[in-house]
């Protein structure tokens, strides 16, 4: 199981030794992370190589997953090949295995958008691709994603993933407070019962580090 958070930048100082970077401190605690900042702005490839080198020094088996830039998913509607080539280089420098795609609600389930999606993914390879299609019907998801070799991203408290060799779960919170939600013991037990050996679990809220650490202890 790959249990981690969406980013390391806000790791509490209590976990960071003097003179140590937050990334190094994070890699000593966790075995994986999803980089979400790439959705807004891509780092230089040299920066990605430096991150990889830094975690290799303390945790060689550490795994990065990368959220794809909004220039691809939200701005160009899956037609920006130039941005793909750049993020591909970054992902390769990180030795990332899973790349995360999230469609906006405005990317409706139309024939034109299904074709855009299909054309895009038929041109790229080299990674496991995971998609969170917002607002699309279950029928289309169950048919299209396996056809394109895509993994179905869900919040397991809201939706079940389609049948696939591994699941990618992203957790923001529950109820109206969402990002301010602290997951309860019953919530973590629920996740433990549903997670398989190859699954990914990403916490993404203000309590994400504590919640992820609790989850790791629970599944040990």
C-alpha cells in the first residue's frame, strides 16, 4: 500500500530536524507522495532531479506520483502536447509511476470530449495513468477507462472505483467541513478493510500528515 499525502511543504516543524528539509523529513516518515503543485506550475526538470536525489539518500524506494498541469486538463481540454512533453520529462526525473489527471466539471460527457480524451491517451505512454472524471456517468466510466488503460480515481467515502488492478484514492474530508475534517478511527477502519496491497491512498486536508501516519500504523 502506498499511503501518503498531497505534498510535503506543510509538514509540521515538529517532524523536521534542524538543518533538514521538509522533503527529507517527509521521506523518512512516508514512502510516497503526490505532487499537486504541478497542477498550477511545473518545476524545472533539474529541480525534479534534485528532489529525486534528495529522497534517494534517505529512502531509495520512495515513490512520487504527479498531478498533471491544468494547462492540459482544464485549459486546453487534453490538446496541449507541448505541456505533456514537459511534465513527462519531470515525471521521468522523479521516477514517478502514476500520473494523476483530474477533469473540471465543465469538461462534460460529450462525444467531442470523449474523443479528445481518447485521442490524447492513445498518443502517450510510459506511466500508469489515473483519471478523476468529474460529473461523468458510471456507464461511460466503466466502459471508457478500461478501454484507454486508465485507473479510476475516487474518494472511497463517496464512490466505488471500477474493477481494476489497483485503486487510487484521494481524500479531502467528509461532510460540510471537508478540508477541516479529521478522519475518525471508524473512517480509517473503513479504509483498511477496502485497501488492497497495490492501492494508493492520498490524504489532502489540514490534518493530512497526522491522518496518514495514523493510517500507516493501523495497517502495519
